[in-house]
C-alpha cells in the first residue's frame, strides 16, 4: 500500500514534468528531481519512462471505466449520468495528471504496452457509445449517428487538457463541470421526450392545423353564400 502511494506521487510529479517539457524531452532525472528522489530510488519504482507513462495512462483509464460503470448501472435520467462521466473524464486530465499531455502519448509506448492501453481505451469508448446509442433510440438525445456523436463528445472533453492551466482562475473541478455542461448540451434535446411522444405531438399539431384550416375554409364559403346576391 505504501509503495502504491509512492508510485502515485511519482506519477503526479512525472505528469508535471511531461506537461512542462513534453514527454520526449523529459528525462528520468527530471522526474526524480520533481518527485524528491534520487535517480536510483526512482528506478526502484519504475524501470523507465515507458513504464511510468503506462502506469499513468492505465490508472486514468481505470478511473474512467469506474465512472462509466456507475453511469450504466444508475437509474437516473441519461443526461445527469452522461454529465457525471464527462466530469470524471475531464478531472482525469486536469486533476489526476494535472493537465498533462501524457493521456495522449499512446504512440510513445512500446507495442506491447500500447496494445493494452488501446484495448482499454476502446472498451471505454464503446461503453460511452452504448449509452449515447441508447439515448438516441429512446429519443432522449438529438444525435443521429451515435459513433460521430460519441467521438465529438469525447473530443471536446479531451481538448481541455491542451488549454487548461493549473495557475488559472478556475479550479479543475469547476472547469470539469463547465466543460461537461457544454459537451452534454450538444447531445441533449431542448425538451427531451420519448421519440414516440415527439411523433405523437407532431401528429397532433398537424391534425389541429388541418382541422382549423378546414373550419376556416367552411366559414369563408358560408360568408360568400350568405352575402347579398349570393353565389350563383
């Protein structure tokens, strides 16, 4: 347990270094200095930069999958569940790894580690897409293509890591909430109803308009027929 806590501290220090210097330019000595360790002690926890990067990404994905699992089992409306996923997603970028670009450095991993991260990332994306697709089928979301909608949704969340600055006026939690609101706003209907309900309402409106039009036409005909001189 103590070792796990120490590894997490090192990960946070590494994230700060990755963000400041970029993954390619960051060295293990830089990370050791940021973590308050000697290079020898750092190698006791991580054998190299690739292993540290993998740990960073793997742990973030575990958190995302936990948030997704909670959203899938919740009985609340879809909108709040998707918002919770979005907030957790942004916080993984801003809070856990402090805005580091490490989340996107998948190609920097060796093939064996990269394959594990990509598989877990794809599982997360499929889960989010399943939530979105279910919402589209029920008429709770206005998207027509769940795949495109899901990627646009996740892309908006991921982009936060590129512009967020820890020294800015907003806390990571507040930024996560604001970004989540904007991302969800692109998916939700303004007045969410079931697809059947929407269809029924539209049909009822058309029926009323047709009835009103026929009544107006009859009134005009009677007005002409009852006019002095009448119609011939």
